[in-house]
C-alpha cells in the first residue's frame, strides 16, 4: 500500500476528517482526497511531511507500516 493510502486509512481509523488536514496543511480538499485515495501518483515529499506534521506523526510511521515509534 502506498503512503497516501496509509494516511487515508489512518485518518479513517482515528476518525480524523480530511478537512482537518486541509486546515492544518493548506492543501486543497481535492489534493488531500487524491493523496489519501492513492489517485495522486506524484506527491511531493513536502506534502507528506505537512500531513504528518499536522497529525503529530513522523513520516516513518507510514513508511514502516505503522510500526515505527511515535
């Protein structure tokens, strides 16, 4: 599973709305939706970083299948 889909699953599991991510990152609802569903294949690392920072997570959390320490 790609990073975007992992982020989408995390949001769903934690009950976090994509609109929260938009507010915290400055990304548009379309961008966040495309990232979280895996439809956006060219995502800047900076966008992943912004999302993780907004969620209070390290990007390694998603790279290591959720097994990295927070």
